[in-house]
């Protein structure tokens, strides 16, 4: 069965960098995209970007463009989200999702990231 | 950027009732690239509808989606206790992909 398992919760200081992993299984990794979505406490869903696990093509939301890097490692079927220059408003649950033609049917469990001094 | 506006913000309903949720786009969206998600407290979003009207795997037929252009609707016939949650619309046809702000369906 398709599974996406994300790395554990993190606490970061303002200005630091974050790297969240999303380890996938149960399907051919390079046949799909991975999308990243975050949710600030008590707020709605915010799309951050996607990456093709086939060729590394990416697209990002303007709000995080320039601070975010998405990568994949086909040898371990894992996707990564790196976010730099963290601010307090980056505090959120970060989700990865497997995407097929834009459709996000399978999601990770979420990673809580707290940015606080 | 396409802005999606969901209405109402909150609905208070009883089990067994029929509910219609609305999502209006700031510009036309291809119905091929429109989805609805359900999210319960403490859980990841769950895909309900894609392509504006196709149910995702395992989604009961009491959930249905419709719409085109700038107006899309999610209908839930005969609310079940497990349907009380937050519902989000999303367009994925135009970059950046965007979500609506969500509609909370709560027990009356």
C-alpha cells in the first residue's frame, strides 16, 4: 500500500534552516510528483510547491520562493523540503503528498515545525 | 493567482441533513483541475473529489461535486457523524495552486 512517512517534529530558532523528509513506499517513486502543503495553527491549507520525482522539475508559491528547496532521492524514495531563514510565521504542520496529474490522494502524517526563540 | 472563496465559513447541521458547500474562484478554473478535501482535527487532508466531480477511491456516493468556470459545489447527502469536519476546495490548473479558506461543518 502507498505510504508517506514524514520526519519528526522540530523546534527551530528564527533565522535557522529546516529540512523535512518524506519517505515513500508502495509505488514507483519516479512516476509521481510530491507536493508540499503547510497549515499554520488554527488556519487553512497553504500550498508551498511541488517537485517531479522523475526529473526534478519544481514549482513554488511566491510566498516561499527563494527560501525553499525541494529535492528527491530516488535511491531511497524520499522527498525533502528545505526552508531557510525561518520566521515565526513559518510555524506550521508541513505535509507532503503524492501527486498524480495534480491530484493529491496520498498524504504524509504531517511534521510540526515550531519557530521560536 | 486564483483566489478561492468558500462559503459559508461554518455550517451547523444535524446528522441526516443535506449540505451544499460553495467555492467561488476569482477567475475561471478548468473543471478538470478542481478538487475537494476533507480534514478532521489532527489529521492530514483526505481527497474527496477531483476533476470537480469524480470521487476519489473509497469515498461514499453521498459525496458529490459539480461546477464549472468560477462556481463549484460540494454536496453531502444525508450527513453521517463522521462527516463533521472542515472542507477545502483547491484548484491545481494554474500556478500557484491554491486552496480555499475552508468551510467547517459542525454538529448542531
